[in-house]
């Protein structure tokens, strides 16, 4: 069982998420437990203040380290600086470690529970990461208004690696970025109807020739657009007519 603890000022952001597959399945099978904590509850009197103006001046508000520490201590029942000794504790931050297939797998296999700290406004006081966290995670080179969307992405990608979480384990072996596809992006899929707006499903897929289908799929997996040195944007999918045809 892997336990996820998410600290946020927007706990509502996670309501639908725990009811959707694969997270709901992981929870009901006992593989995962998700606990969402409202940082506001640990804010300072009189108005549950969680943030303050930045030292040195400038716009925005910074979430206080003492508030985060109080939340961690209350939830885990130990000194806030010790929580990371037995758990993976990550701040969501635009400048964190890029979240990719490898990191999602690493977190899934770590054997430690995962704690995610979602910022808002200007983010956390720097001492949150330095003293209380294992590190920080970024879901991409852009700035969101809060860490909630990032936390949803992280938890969902981690849970998808749990054995049985997808119902069909085969769908995991040949997923985009997996070893089964040598880190490449999955080949295209088609279903009925066989022809739509003049575009037909590639003939090999309806041939019944499994070896040929496997060859076609290998030939039509493409390099990850996220790889360093990749040319940039993925090609526009024009309906498959520009795909390689395996002989
Ligand atoms: N002032 C910060 C941005 C704060 S954005 C800066 O310039 O770096 C507010 C919060 O949104 C952050 O604390 C973080 O938790 C979250 N966030 C924003 N973009 C993110 C990203 N790309 N990945 C992960 N978290 C992000």
C-alpha cells in the first residue's frame, strides 16, 4: 500500500480524482490511500493566515514555512524535519526536477509513501524545500497558478504503474515512453468505423496477420518529442497517411 498525502489550499481540486479510475481502483483494492489536507487549517490566528509578504519586497505572497511544518507535524505525529527521513516529500514548483516517465516509475517503486506540497501565489518560503522536503518536482516549463494540477498529474502517473491498476497489464508494457517501446511514443490506434471522411484504417491492421501488425506497430512508434535534442514539436497527425508502412 502506498499512501499519498497532498497538502493544498484547494482540497476541492481532488474530489473528482479519487473517484476516477485508475486512482479509485487503486484505493478500493488497497494499493493506494489518498489523504488531502487543507493548509488553511494550520494558518495563524486570527484569520488562518498561511502566507506573508516576501522579505526584500516585491509583489505576491509567500507561504510560510512554520505553517507547513505545523501541518506536517499534525498529520504525521513527528517533528516536521523528520517526515522526509521515511517518506518522499516533494514541493511542486516550476523549477523542480522535470517530471517524466522515469521519475513517475521511480516514485512508484520507491517503497516510501509520497507527500506532495502544493503552492499558491508566489509559492513556498525556500526553507520548505530546504528543511522539510526531499526535493521539488516540475510538470513542465510554464507557470501554473497552483500546485494542484501538478499533483494530480504526479499521482495519476505514479498510480498507473501499480500492477493491475490498468486492468490489462499488457497495456502498460507497450505504453508511450516505456521500455517495451524503447522510450518511444506509442503507435497510433484505430477502431470502428473502418473508413471515416475518406480516411481508411491502415490495411495491415485488418489483415489478421499478427506478425505484420507487430512490424507495423514497431515501425510506427515514434521518437519522444520530449527527448533532449528532439526537433521540437510532434508532427501533426494527418490521419495516418504519412505514417511509415512496414513491408
Ligand atoms: N513565483 C513562482 C511561481 C509560483 S506559481 C516562480 O516564478 O517560480 C504557484 C505555485 O504553482 C507554485 O508554488 C507551485 O506549487 C505551482 N506550480 C506552478 N507551475 C508549476 C509547474 N510547472 N510544475 C509544478 N508546480 C507548479
